[in-house]
C-alpha cells in the first residue's frame, strides 16, 4: 500500500462561497491527482467541520447537493493520486478529526520519509490509526502537541517529520499553510475579493478570478486568524535546509499556465527545449511534440533549431495521463488509445519527437512505433530533462530503480530499445539554467531523480531505502 503521492491542495478563508470556490480550485488542480478528491468546510470558530470526500474525479465526487452541505466561509480541499492498493476511500483527504481543542482538518502534498518510524513509536504508545497514510502521522502529532498556540503545535509536529510536505491545516480559529524547510512542493498565496486563498498552483487562482499575492516560502508557515490578518512565521530553524524545489514540477507536473517556484512553467519548458536544441539537434525535417506536456519544449526546440514545428501526434483527451495510471497493463493499453500519428505530417520525414521524460521506456517505445508505422523515415527522440535514474522519495510516484530504464541502460542502449534513430537528453546544467538555477551546493532545485543526490532524509536513505509510503504487512506494524 502506498500513501498519496503527487497531490494538489486548495484552501480559502472567509468567502461566502468557500466550498464552491474550493471545488473550482480542485478542478484546476485535477492534473495533480485523479484518484480521489475531498473538501472540508466550516463556520468560523465552529465546533464541527463538514466533509465530503470520495474516490474519483472532482466533477464526479461533488454533486450540487454535496456542495450545498459544505457550509461555512472557509474550506480546504485536496485532490489525490495513489498507486494500486493505496486507493482506499479512507485515505482520501482532507483528513478531519475532533480534538480537545476543537476540530482539525489537514490536507497534505508530499511524502514523509520517516513516517513509518514515527507511526511505530505512536502505536507503541497506544495510538490507533485508521488509514495507511503518512499524513495521519501528522494528525496524531498535531493532536498530541502541548503548546498553547496552534503555530507552535504545528512547529512541534513538523520538527519530528522528515521529507516533503506542503500542508493546509484548518483548525477552530484559523487556516494555515506550511511548506517544509526544503520547499519541495509548491504553495501560492492569493486573494479573491477580500478572501485569502492558498493553492498548489496559480492556475487555481486564475480559474476563480483570484490574484497572486506571493509564494509561501520554503520553511514558512502562514496563518490566517479570526481577525482576517495574515501572519508569517518561520516553521523552525533548519540550518542545513537549502531550498530544494522539485524541478520535475516545472518539467512535467505543473500546469503550463501556472507560475510556481517564481517560475513560469510554460516559459521554463520552452527554455528547456531551446537548451536541448543547442545541445543535440540532429539532421531532421521537422520537430513534433508528444502532446500535451511536450508542446512548450518542442516549440522552444523548433525555434532554436530553425526547424518547422508540426503536430505529428494527436492526443485523445478522453484517456488519462499514462505516467500516473496505476498499473502496467492499463499504461500499455493507454498509449495506443491516447496517441495517433498524422500520416501526412510524418510520412517520409526525418522527425524529432520531443517528450519530457522516459520512465520505464514502454510508453516511449510505443510512441516511436506509432510514428514509424505512419511512415516516418527517421525518428530522433529528444527528452527535455536528464535521464530519470533514481526514484523520488518526496511525493512523486516514480517507479523503483530497477524499473527505470535509464538506471539499467546507457543512452545508446535505450535508443536501441526504443527503436529510435537517436536519443538525447537535456544535460543537468542545461535543465538548471532553464529554471534560472545553477548546479552546485547552492542550487535551489532538487534534481535527485536525475542525480541520486537526495537532501531531506539523506541519512535515512543511505542507511536503508525508505519505504516511500509502503507499509509492510500488518504483522510487522503491530504495536
Ligand atoms: S527526486 Fe525528482 S521528482 Fe522527486 S522532488 Fe526531487 S526533482 Fe522532484
């Protein structure tokens, strides 16, 4: 079983249509998780929060009636991704509990590397867990914290966990947004009318007609209280916590119309394509993207290489994204359902096809096959990121190292496996340059899935591979 990986959060404070706007915000964040969605809402200083959550897409989970039940001027919401076996309804967030100090709700994007150790300690002390999610550990830590101020209780809980977490916390007297000291996952602060909004990406603000105020900084805790004022505090002093924003958010995950980590996702992708063209333009007749996520990089590549840009692959929008579908069988089936080549574009042409990643290689191999079957003379694959050689422990569901083709094969071997005439990846330095960063000790982006250089939880990862949300069989976790 696995915890939610790659999720989206949205929260709003003091708006007469809080739940409806949260619903819309979750719609805009749907690309961050398609397996479950939930909203918790409440009156100010309420003794009880309302919750509606279920497996499925946002549009299917919430009916008009369900939204009407979610009363109150404040709400937090969550869209969730999970892998096979981890999609039990109980795991769908936001979580909601009643504590001695009133109701508490929490929505989490990220992954707590050391959650299993904490969970075992809590179980030994008599704690009972109702889900298999790492986020529930945070709920327990928060409920047990003694400090009188909520901010200090959050601080107390967060100093015990290691890993990636962007949190929205709704409590009796306020709404909080927290980013871990490394800031792996994004969180932006905005306003709609007079109401404060917190969201994973700016695309959620755009949809509801809100405006961006600023990003919540790594290691920052913002807190909105009953007076409607926003206060900011350092989560805790972490001297070794250099920012480690997930560069993969800009490569692939964020919506291209979003601005996160103070970067425009579309522009970053276009620059990745331009840099890739500087590094590895083959002799070719045209450039085409793997739609949709490869489009900005392909535009940049074509512009830099001086080659025509064409839509040689057409995507069906009625099939989910293959990278985040749960099982191999669906993934394989999905490629053919999803992509078709345009024969008139590719026939007798030497094509450069741009994608943002090669994970297991099975999808890329099928794409090359589809293009060749439509009559392409040569297929040159260009990837607008370095090879993905290592798994992610910070909230993105990459497969194990053995399954990652780039960890098993050289670039030449991979090209052969894909049946591509050539294959090239963007260099690490080129990727960092595209996001206004530099390689080296001061880099502000995490690139561990390309380099294996993990930051948060490094000692744990070196000691033994973290479970990344996997709980061992029940017998091993019994207190
Ligand atoms: S390991 Fe890769 S996917 Fe995970 S946080 Fe770092 S850059 Fe992002």
